[in-house]
């Protein structure tokens, strides 16, 4: 079969030709399964953000991005770089990022760019997120604005609206909303909380049971009931001497209450997993190991959100350069985390320098994140050196302060304790699941290879340094205490 070049050009599979597509509207409806099931628009998701747990997770997720540093890569033209940097310094970047990240919650977010002519340049002075309900997509997945004059929507002007979407594709240009994954959990949590309050009101307090003689008249029974009602409000009641009132408590109310508590916890767990990608760090029962694993999952989601934000700003930068500048290399908007210097390693390196160790420029750049040209390595005279006195005599120029040795020992204990506790907790969990001591011994043999000793290796480096300093300090103490040794030295 001969392939014709004209057959390779253009799109063949389109909605207009598809046998399963037919719409009386001129725009594509949102295929979100939750919204379709309820017959509602996307405003339904906005209501559940008022839930305390949903709102807390949303704030935490956005804060992970807003806490990052940002920069604009240079274009090669110094004047253009200065204008772009000054422009972004004036824009409320944190507020814009907050609006862009609504795309992760609702699937998509349109932001209108307000342009203004400044000194012959057409520059954005504001970027404002607009409600999702105002926008739809046409059959070619182009953004359209619904108005009073045309509820089916009109195509938006070029370079006027930025569009942020999460996992949007040809089948679903609206993107995938994370709030859809936790909508039912938040809804049932709200309903379950209501029933839990009713349960607590009904069974949380003891019941008053009045006893009356079998031959009592109906009005006497009513009087006894009235007395018990007054007793609930005033704790005082007057009853006949042949009647009695007892307090009864439900023996099973704690177990029934636990059912509600477990249900609400499950709903909260589902919400955290949907928005944060993990549940461990939001629960008090989480141990250090599970919390650390949860944070690693969150970093993956944070990186995806950062890419979404960078894509929107990069589109804005491309428009700015197209309208105003002629540059060979388009600038990019980068989000990055300011790496914190490992204090323990910095202290160790400083002490090693005091012993005479000289680090290369490559080591400092690799370890502390310096870039080429940031630092100049100079030779430093060590505080502690071996100085020859005569032919075979050496002397310590300066003794190591005992406070330094003590501080290193304390640091070693602080750094090593979490890893040891994590191992012990893992072993305890395994012991609780073992059927016998023999079974536990076999499980322990298979468990040990799975324990992570990588981080502990760093602590052992501290131990080696401590032992080295302790040895030198011991020699110095002996030399100071023994006059004969000092003379021989």
C-alpha cells in the first residue's frame, strides 16, 4: 500500500467525524464524572473548600509552592533582563501563584492579563484569575468565554487569557480536578459529623429513669416526668416518697461512638490522600518513618504543581517578548528551593580545616551549592598543626578546646537517636505481629536487610571525627598533667 503525503497532513480523527459525539450545544460540556452524576456545575466544588480539613489541605498544598524561591533566566540582553526582573518584582507573584494553583483543585483556571502601555512597551500590570463557570471549550479545545449575549461562549482574544490546566488532554480539555476525588468524602464527613453530634446529644449524657407504683394514676406519672425534666435543667426535683429516679448509662455507647470516629477519620484520610498524596503527616498516630515517606510523596506533587505554575509564567514571558523585544533566547520562570546548609557537616568541615585539611573548590561547590565564580579558595593556616622543634620533637601549636569535643559528642547523640528509634519501632511492630519468639527470630533475620543504614552512615562519620578529637584531647591532657611527658615533648 502506497502512503500519500497529503494523507499524512491534517487531522483525521475529530469530534465532527466521531460516531459517538453529538451535542446540541456549541461547546463541550465538562466530562467530570462527579458533576455529571449530580447535574451541577463546577461551583459545587467551591462549597466543600469551606470544610476545615479540605481547606487546611488546600492551604498546605499551595504553601508548598508559594514557599519556593523564583528567578527569571537571562535572555542575553542586559537591558531586557533588567526590565523583566523589575516587572516581575512589581507583580504580586504569590497572589498569582495562588490563583494558578486553583487549576489543581478545579481542573482548569483562566487568568486575564491586564496590559498597559509603559514608555512605549506593552507590559502586564495585573494577572487576575476569573471564575471557572464563565469559561467553556469548543470542539477544538479552544477557550471560550460565556456572556449574557452568547451563553454558548465566544473565543477569547489572543494574548489576553492565560490558561492553567491539570492533566488536560484531547478528550478532556477541562483537566482533572483534585476536589472531585475528595468531594464525596467531604460530603459524607459533613453528614457523618451531623449524625455524630446527634448521637452524642442523645447518648452522651445518662438517662433518667423514674419508677412509680404500679397502681399510680396517669396524672401522677405525668407529674413524675415533669419532675425529671426540671431535674435536667436545675438538678432539683420533688417526687412522692414512694417513687424513685435512677440514672442509667448506655453500656455500648463508647463502642457506637467509635464507629462514628473511625468513619470521620476515614473521610479525613481520603481527603488528605486526594489533595496531598499521603495521609501519614496529618495524623497524630503517624510515626517518624511513615511521616518521612509521606513527605516524599508530597514533594512529587509539589514538583508537578511547580511545573504547572512555571508553564503559565513562561507563556506570559513569551507574550511579553513577542510584543516588545527581539531576543534569541526566551527567558523562563523557574521555581526552586533554597537549599539549607547542613549545619552538622559545616561544623565538621570547619573543624577539619582547623586540623589542616584543605578542601578543593569543586568539593565546596558540590557540597554547599556554590556556582562557579562565587567563591575563592585561599590557603588557611591551621589552628592545630605539628611544628618541629629540633630534629625529632613536635608540639601542638594550640590544644583542642574541650567544649568542642563535648559539643561533637552531644551532636552525635542528637543526630543518631532518630535512626535508632526508627529501627526499634520497626522491630517492635514486627514483634507484635509474630506468633511466637521462634517466628519473631525468623522474621527478624529477614527484616534486618531491609533496614536503611544510609543516613546512619553519615552519623558514623561524626563518630569517627569525635573519636579522632577525643584521642588528641587525651594526649593533650596527659601532656599537661605529666611534667616529665611535657619535658620530653
